[in-house]
């Protein structure tokens, strides 16, 4: 039977690649979200009051 010591096991290259890909995907998603958020036009309170007055 083989006994593993705490320092013998590491995530290795595959673990690094997976974490790096998740980080890149997160960066791209945040950039896309910010781009979409700038397209949203929130009406101001004065604009709402003008529409109610009409």
C-alpha cells in the first residue's frame, strides 16, 4: 500500500491551465458585461416628471 505525504501531491500543469482558462473567461465576461451596461439608458427623474405632465 502506498502512503502519500501532504507535500507529494500537487495540481500540476493541468490545474494551472484550468485556473488560467477560468481567469481568462472571467476577464472576457466582465469586459462584455461592462460594454452592455454602457448601452443601458436609465431615464432621469426630470424626464419621468415631464412624461407624467404630458
